[in-house]
């Protein structure tokens, strides 16, 4: 429920549910349940960009999974540890950890969540300046998401690909991908992904002098939200809107990077 609530645009409620799940698992003193809830909470914190919280949760996940002999969840915790390292600036070590642990996860035969893990690896490659590698990984993630019908993160995959193409100077293809991400998120009623896609598109449109269009893309999506105003996503969207309301809007760079995000 926590992950669903986050995607649907209720980040505060998502955190409450996830914390309650971890607390209940501790009360039950049931290691398999605790491991699953720590894993889900780690993913939520990663999506929200709370790297400090993620570091703590991922470490506990690795410790519990190692102690109980749950290799799949130990690998999941290691994936998140890799992302924490990348976010903290230790890109080389984090990239290596992400790649090795993602391969280890796939080697178990597990299929779910693979597109998201690839997305983290692609973001790490982008940070390392390996843009072509990142694009290849995102295309692979999109193919896998379609093959296994796991599309909860597909909008973000399209948006991230748009960011990379924009970085290469292909603004037309980037706009198309942002609009594709926006349409998919809207169809899924995934308001958090819709907000990120709208912010990325609004930033691009503003850079092209299309300020009114940019405002009209972002304002209705932001206006839908009733909670989460202290989160990075909502703060970033408000900053963009405030800049778009200025008499002479300056070129913008989206404050919503989705680093785990994404």
C-alpha cells in the first residue's frame, strides 16, 4: 500500500503506512515479515530521495537478511547501498556495487523490480558521464517492463530517457518522451509521476520561451495535491511555478531530478 500511495500522489500517507508496517513486523518478531517490510520501506525511501533514511534502512535490511539467510533480500539491500554511495559522491564504488548486485539479483531468477534496479544503474551511469550506457540501460529496462507487464515505473523510465536525450541536445525527442511519460502517468492516475513529468516538460518549454504553455502544463498537476508539500517533488514544482509566474521568466532547470528517485 505504501508504494501504491506514493505513486498515486499521497507521499505523507505512504510514509505513515510503511512505518506502521515496519513497526508491526518488529512487534511480531517474525524475520521474514520484517525483511519484506524493510525492503519495501527501502524502496519507498529511495523513490522519495531520502538517502539518509535509505542508508539506515538498507543497512538493517542487509544485516537481517544475512543473519536469517535470505540471499534475495540481502542483494536488494546491497542494491540500495550502492545507490546511497552514488548519491553521496562515491560514484565509482556505488556504480560497481549497483552493477554487481543487480546482476546477482537477476541471477536468482527473480523478475519483479528489475526495471527499477536498471533505472538506478542508468542514473548512476549518467552521473558518471556514461550517457550512452545509460540510454542503453533504459531501453533495456523499458523492454523488460513491457515483457513482464511491470509498468508501475515506466513513466519515469521514459522521463529519464528524455532527460538524457535533452542532455545530448535533442530537445524534440526529449519533449516527445516527456509527453509520453505525462500521458502514461495520467492514464495510471500516478500523480507523483505525473508531477515529475509535468515539471520536466515545463522546464523544457520555458527554456524555449513557451512560458505560458509551461505554466499550463504544470499548474493543474501541482494544484491537485493535498499533501506532501515538504517533499522534494512538491517543493521543486512550486519553485518552477513561482519562476514561471515572473514577468520575464528565466531559463529553468527542473528541481525535480527524480534521483531515486528517479
